[in-house]
């Protein structure tokens, strides 16, 4: 829907929104749900398996979780997130999930329209975020029920389908459809502005009463934003939910893509901004020579495109896949299913305890354990001629700089067909503890490992070593918000530094972050950010003794 109806555009000042959420993936959707008056209460008909938490919940059963002390409730809980509220919300929605149980949630949801906080969710596509761009044939790493959002059972929207008795994983197509339908079922559409691209988020400072906005922006006097003085929005009462001193505002600028690819610019003022952009914007690069050559790619979709267009087949030179995570494993599976030869390069040892494969149960993730088995059992080795005269050696730089390429990389000793598991792909070779030195314009790559250089001719290269968020619209690309402000924001290495129970940025009052930006990469845990942020904003309004607008958003 249009972000701003043409007739609603104010003549002098941009509209003001109490909360602007940048990103319409599961993080933004879940937060919109909680800001729309949906409140979680302890369901007294249930029993939580944690006796200490159960006792706490019973003592405050008359209060919604959003009005309780999240630090007190989170105390002593353990889980697979470093954010305590994420662990709390997860155990309320999926009690003892890490132990393989599928207990029902211990929450019941009630809607109080008087507790609605007007907000806007800005996203580049329809609700669902990056899930719309993922390959439809793969399965999610998480179980389907772990991908669901509060209040709508995942299986209810997918006809309860299960692929087998041990697996309830889903395809990205199913998940993206679930998120789109969720927004409709919960009546959240009015909060969402699709096809919007944020280009600038800038903090503005209001001075003392009557001084208006500083930093060269328009002076709004006593009819300033947050005091119900917005012209052009009939009947809409906007209350300030920012408790920071000076009444700082955020200016959000960008454009919305409408019919015929027309770009309509917009400008908003926001009391609070939530960063929920995820982490899939910018692929991590190797930073080596030749990485910009046309046969080097950073997305698995490029491999699928090459296969579908028949640019690769069984007679092609090998595809080089760089990385030891699940994206690289998916690329290996994609290539192997099309009988395309694979060279798989990664820095870690196959025995590294941090490899993701070691954290996945074999019964739930057989395809990833198949890749891990090949990584271990089909490794490349450079064998001296005296010990193995019939096996080709790696091409060393000293003897020949890419002059002769091995027609097929040699497997390590003992890795014959009878020694490999059934179903392994014979034209796959792994290169543990190797790194890429360079890519050459003649379709060759140089690999380094064990004090030697090796060169191979390839048909294409896929560098799949992770992604980073792209906060280009923030000052200094948001780097100053990180736990280490001297380094770029990284979901694993340098997440945004937040207050653990409110998810408010420690360096910017009124700015919040959630999801992968704060280290929660799984949908199962990023919902905790929505709980923390909604709880914070609701409590701030209650402390001011102000009622929240019960009207819908008139901003869109």
C-alpha cells in the first residue's frame, strides 16, 4: 500500500510516528504484533517444566509479560542465545525445545486496543523479508514450528504437513507464505508499507520548549511533533514514547517503489527507530585478487541460475565452493545433484568443534551430515611420487604456475569407493585448512594450504562465507553502535551493543535493534527482541500516565 497518500501529505512538516521499524521480516512482523495491542499472559491451564519460572509466572498471572520485570523472569534461564529475553520468550513459546520436546506454549494472547502504539514497518518487499528471495527447494535449518510467530500455529497455515516422522522442517516458500498470511490474519496490514527503501536515518535534537528542531531543520514551535500537532492526520493523537532528555527525534528518509517502477520519496519523523534489517544485505568477501572477475559469485542463487541455463554440466570444469557453513553445504548439494564436479575449500579443520555440522542431529539433518561426511572422507592430498607413483600431485608454483592442471584432484589415501558411505558424490573433493590466494582471468584459482600452493581450472567460484548487515543509511554505516566501535557491524563478530532487557542501543537512546543485528540469527530467538522492545515502550508510556492511541495508523 502507499506509504503516504498524496492527499495526506502535510504541507509544511513531515508526519511523526511514535515507532518506525526498518525491516519487514519476522523481526518486524513480530514487533508489529506486540505493538498492536496483543499482550501475552501466562496461561494458567498450563504448567511450565521449569519449576522456578513456573512459580514466578503464577505469582504474576494477572499481569501481561510485557508489564513484568523481564530481568527477574529471565534470571537463571539458559539457552542458545546470548540475549536473556530471547531465551525467556523462547521457553515460554517452546518449553524445553532444546531437549526434543514439543510442549504447547504457556502463553495466551489477549488484545487490548487501548494499548496500541502507532507504528510503521518499512520493508523492501512484501512482509517476510529475505525469505522471499531464498531457494524454494531447500529446507530450513530450524523446524517449521520454530519459525512460527506468536498467535498463529505454523501447521494450521500449512495444512499440518510433515515430510516424515522425524522432520518437520519447511521450505522457504512455505515460510514466506506463512509470514504474508500472518500479517493478514492478525490485521497488521495497516502498519506495513511495502516496497520502501530507507536511504537516511538521522537524529535530530529538539531544544527546550518552543525552540523547535535544531540542526537546521524546520522549527515547529509549540505544535511540535509528539504533541498531537501534526497537520494532515485528522483525529490521530500521537503521544511521545521517548523518555530521553531533550525530546530527540529521528528523521527517516527514503523512497517507495510504486507502479511502473516510479520512485516516490518520503520523509518521516520518528520518536523511536527499530533496526530490524537482518543480515543478508552484504556478502562477506575474501578480499583477494580477482574476486571481482565475472566467474566469481557470492550467492547460491547464481549456481542455480547457471545450472538451469545449462551453463554447467557433467563435462564442465569443477565449481569452486568456498566456506564451511550451511550456505556452502547447500551449494555442494545443489552441484552434486546436477552431477557437477566440486572443489570445496574451507579454512577450518574437519575436526573443528565450531563447525555447524557438529551441532545438528543426524536424524533431522541427513543432507548436511552427508556433506560433512564428504568433507571428512574425500579430502585432497598431495602425495610424494615415491609413496604413491600413480597419483597426480598438486601443481606447485615452483614447478609450474598453472601450466598443467590436475584433470581431477586426488583423494586422500584410503578414500576409495568402498570406504565411503553409500550415496556420497565421487566427483567432490574437499580442501580443509586451505584458503584462496587469488582468482585468475583464465578461469584458474590458486589455493594455499600446508605450506604449498595449488592451482586448478574452474568453471565458476562461489564464495559463501557469510553475510553482513548493510546499515549504509546510518551515520558511519552504524559502526559506532557496535560492541567494538572501531570495527564494522557483524552479526557474529561485532553485533550492535544493546541493553539486554530493552534492546535499546547503549549509544543512542530511542534507537533499538533486534534479530541478527544483535546476534539472534534464528527466528526462534529473534522474537525476544520484540518482547523486550514492546515492553520497554509500553512501560515508558505507563510511567508518563498517558493513554496510548487506540486508532489505526493514519500515516499510510
